[in-house]
C-alpha cells in the first residue's frame, strides 16, 4: 500500500515537473493554482505513504537507502512549500520538483518490502539523527536549486536582455533564499553530526576502540559542513555574492550528493546501504 501511495505521489511530481518546465521554457505564465494544488496533493500522498510504512514497520521508515531517498524528497518538497509561503518563488518548482521526482522514482525502485530493523539501529537516536540529517540535506538541496535558477536568470540578463524574466524570481530573492537555506542547513547539519557522534559513542564505544570517526559518510559530511561554513564566512567577510556564491553553493551540494549516493551504492562504512 505504501508503494502505491508513493507511486501516485511520483506521478503527481512528474505532472508538476512537466507543468513547471513547459511554462518556463515556453515563456508562458505559470498556472499557479494548478501547480500549488498538484504539489499539495502529491505531498499529502507522500506523507501518507511514510506514515503507513512506518506504522507497519514499527519504526520511522528511514532504515534503508530507498526509504532515505523517499524521505529526502518529501522533506525537500515540504521545505519548498514552506518557503513559497514567504516569498514569490513558484518558478523554483522547475528545479525543485524534478529533483523530488527523481528521488521519489528511485525510492520506488529501491524500497522493497518492510524489513526488520537491524539491531544497531534500535535506538531513540534513529529518528533524531536521521531526521536532522535529511532536513539538512533538503535545505542544501533547496539552496542549490535557488542557485541554479539564479545562474539561469543571471545568464538571461547578460544575454543582451535589458529586463529580468518576469516569471522568474529576482536575483536578490534567489540569492537571499540560497543564503538563508545554507545558514539553516549548517545549523541543522551541525546538530545531525553531534547526535550521530553521541549515538556512535553509545553503540560502539570510543573511537580509540572502534574507529567510527573514519567512516566515509562522516568524513564526507564534515567536509561538506566545512565547505559551507567557509562559504558563509566568505559571504560575511569577503562579500561573496552573485554567481560566485551560487556556484559554490552548487558545488557544496555536489559533495553531499556524492556522499549520499556513493556511500550507499558502494556499501562503504557503517552507513552503506542505510542512510
């Protein structure tokens, strides 16, 4: 049943993707009411899928790679809908929704049936640590999406067009959204790293007896965290803005994507095949 709901959500994400991209590429006005309605229904079905699977499993369904991708897509869509209430950024759906669709489609192929929770994941830290990690990743994905659209809008302005594209958010709006998303992403990712360290210490003891500090996922995550901290410092101290900041934001999310996919696909470390 949860897969049926998830596939229905994926179909609606695909519909929203087609609507948003066709409107942007054809330079037509975005059908705002239709797009908002489709995304709201898709997110509702996605939540229902997560709730149903978690109730059947007896734990928050984030214990394998497919479940992780599904939850990441859901959190990304919810974060976008929340940001949409605060700023006129509906055109950003042309970047966010295809990403959510791709994650959801991959999740439908990878989730499989409900499996017993591995013994090492029987902990109150599972929903806390994984929830924070997914929220952090979703915020960085939102920042990356805003940066991609920033580069598109900036290129349009520099290609001998005197006026900005009216259907796209302004450069200032996109830069501000990207910056705020990175700030909150760093805060949430810091909490995710700290809770992960506490959980690892409880489960496996100190790093001297069990070298979990060398886990590839942790190393990638700390590297991405440091990268974004440098970006924030550069924006504050050196005035990094515009294209350069957007490019760095995209590069930072590329590190997170490589970590998420590479570690799980190759089965590296303790996070391999999980989250």
